C-alpha cells in the first residue's frame, strides 16, 4: 500500500510534542512523497507552523462544535495512515471515526479497539515508545533524537536582553508540584552563575508560576546585597514561538523536567535538568550538552505519586550539586565559544 496522506494526533504537553518530532521526521523519510497533517491543541500550534515535516495543522478545539468539525475533517480526508499518539477516549474516537486505511496507536483498553496496529507504553510518554510504534509499522528510523528538529523561524523579540544569560524554568504546574525544587536554592545558583560566569538570569514559565519565580527574584535580591544581579522575569509573557529563540541564544538552561527543558535540549544549548519523581531514562534531555542532576532513591521514579508528602528526591538536591553541573557544562563550552579557558 502506497502511503500518500498521513495524520498524527499529538499529545497535549510541550515535551510530548517535542518527542514526536523524530516520529514526524521518520514518517517523511519513509514516505517522502506523503502529505503529513498534525492535530494539536491550540497553544502547541506555533511549534509546528514552520516544520518541514508538516503540511497542515488541525486544532483540537474543546468545544462540542469544534470536536465534531474535526471528526468530519479527519473522515473526509481519507488518510492512508492515522497515528494517534494520544490514548484518550476522545483521541481514540477521532481515530475510529476517521476513514484511515491504517489506524495505529498505543494500547489503552477498551478505547484502542479501533486500532489496526498497536504498541504498549513503557514508562512515560516519550520518544522510546514512539520509536517502538514506528518499528511496529515497519518504518526505519534514521534520526533517534529530537535535537535540531524543532523549527521555529522567528527572531528573539525580548528587548534589553544581556549578552550572556541563563534561562531558568523553575515552576511546576499545580498537577506536577512534586517536580518542584526549592526557590532559595535556585537563587543561590543564580547568584553563583552571575559571580563566577557573568550570566544574568531570565526566569520563564506559565502564568501559574508567578509566585515561584517572584520568590526566586526576591531571594536573589536578598542574597546579592549591594551587588546588582540582573534577574529578568518573563513569567507568563512569552508564547512558545517567542520562547524558543530566547532559549537558542542562551548560554545555559537550568530547570526541572518539563516541556521547556526539552525545547532547550532540542535547541542544543547546555542543559542542567533537575529530576526527582520522573525517569530520565525515558524523558531525559536528548542533546549531548546536558547533565541530569538527581538522587538515586529506591522510591524514585514514582511517576508523580501524589501521596508522597516528603518529595525527598527533589528536596535532597543541593544547590552545590546543581552548580557543579553548571560549571562542568560552561567549562566544556568555552573552547567552542572562543572564550578564554582560564579561571573566571
């Protein structure tokens, strides 16, 4: 069967979207003449608008009318293959109602009854599982990571950025507070990065992280004394298309396991990723300029077990450990950036 039209129903998180990029690349490699369409939530659209692998983007609207219209479009398009990376009842229903010749996705009984090709999920939603699904479909994988595949053709629009800066993504959503680290420790790292490497800090995050980033900025001010240490708080101010060029220009990224961390890794900048309840084997940064900081514990990974009150896996991470990882990456990058390799 010749594959000429393919549809991919994506998951709803930023990191999951980034993990789908090598899948899109593999589809294009294996079916070079095929037209690939993507179905995404509205806020993720900007990450695929400039992608060389996607010709059309459909939005998953939460309204009843929007869902009905999307189901009609997927049915009318007559795809040769539809891949649902999402396992929700809604995604499986869209898949079932489509007229696709091959329907593929992941096991999720009983909603996966419509799938012709299905694969089990190991650990988290991640590239490893996507790769297994591609292999199940008989497709070759040329590129086994997402580094360099996130195409956003937009210049950085943030005015007044310092020449050298670290992007800090500290805040966790209300559903994932077990990933959060201590704001005072972030402040300690920010002050050390400024004093040792001259890096100003740029704080990013969604609107629900204002309190976290506000505390970090306050603690930096308290620790710096009379010394003026730049902290630029962009919390809630950037969409994903504006965030990516900001990340690309950064000298370093420091933050928790998050979609923003994967965007930084895809941009191939130095990444220090803080892990606790999640498993870096599945969802760690994929570029070589990265270090995962975590504690080996019997209970970790727990996949965000909400019954855990101690969250010791994150609380036990010291600022000195994170700073050591930052130093290692910055020293490693110096020859590449043409900087003096002597001590700062």
